[in-house]
């Protein structure tokens, strides 16, 4: 993946850290939850198409932002936390080249094929 895209994703990850810092949760909780969106990979047990759909729901930044904003609107810190974790995790994954999945299989993403050295 191109260096500029990695820097952009790193910037968004830092934004996620900043948004987390505004919440009243301990930092160890961030470390505990940062990998939980990967539970979406379990969808691949039901096949490539279902796996891609479920994985992409857990890794879609637009959905993460909507969840966060809903938490802000309704003053629900737990909902904000969920949005921040989803957003930060998606940014972290994309730094390492894991993008949204195509139905073809887990390693086929919108950023290129995982493991092919795309950048």
C-alpha cells in the first residue's frame, strides 16, 4: 500500500486515540477492546460472501462514525466507545494493508491482495 495512504490511516488512528481520550474510560480498556472488531472474521465460517459482509460491517468507518455520533447526540459514552473502537481498529487494520473484503475471499481487499506487498 502506498505510504501516503498509510500516513493517512495513521492520522485517523491518532484521531481515534484523541477521541478515546475525551471519554472517561481507562486506557487499558482501549487495549482490551482494540482487536474485538476482528470477531467479524468468524463470518468466514459461513462462506466467503457472508464472511465479507460481516467483516465489512465491523470494519466500515462510516458506520463507526455514525455510531460514535449517535453516542454524542444521545450522551451515551458506551456508544461513543464502540464507535471509537470500530473506527480506530479499521484505521489500524488499513495501516497494515487489511481493507474491506471482496466476496472472492479473505485476502482480496479494496487495498489489494493481502500479503502481496502492495506498496
